[in-house]
């Protein structure tokens, strides 16, 4: 039992304390702030920097609150579309920091977020039904 206790102490003192070992922790101050805000808004204990906001349960009604929190914490003035274009912690933090890699890396994440936005628009305008939505994802 003493060995197990020591093992727990070692893992909580590591740089990844608070993160499951499979999660990639934030590596920049901006990523750290974004992770903290996502955890707060989504009521999660941890978030991986490659997690997609919408896959974690985020939705468009939470975006104004997230935008306001990021403005308070970082002074970032973001348009709501930015959250669909940069739906992961990594890409959003890079976008906030003005890093051009935000537009080139994780392009699949960007398309995924924009696809969700388009589906929301179509649903709002009654252009899709449950059967056509399931067909759109295949």
C-alpha cells in the first residue's frame, strides 16, 4: 500500500497533474486560459487541447458567454464564427495569439466545426429533417 501511495504522489506532482495521461495538456499561457474557460463553461474537470468544443457538449448558445470570458481574461475580441472555424483549444489559442498555423493546422477540425454551423442553419430554417441530417453525415 505504501508503494501505491508513493505512485499517486509522483503522478500528481508531474507536469500533467490534473490531466488524464492520455490528455494533452496546454503548452502555452493562452491554451491554459482557454482550457480553464472551457472546463468552467462545460462543467468538465479536464479538456485536451485537441478536443473539439462541440464534441464535448458545447453548443452555439454557450458561445457568447465563452467569447465574453475570453475577452475578460485575454482581451481577445472574437467573432462568434471564430469558434466554429477554430473549435479546438489548440486552434483557438493559436488564432487568439495571431499564429498563422491556426488556419493551416487541424484543417479537419475547422471543416467539422463549419459543417456543424451549416447544419444548424439548415435546421433553423427547416431545410433538414432527422432523415436528411443522418444522410448528410454519411
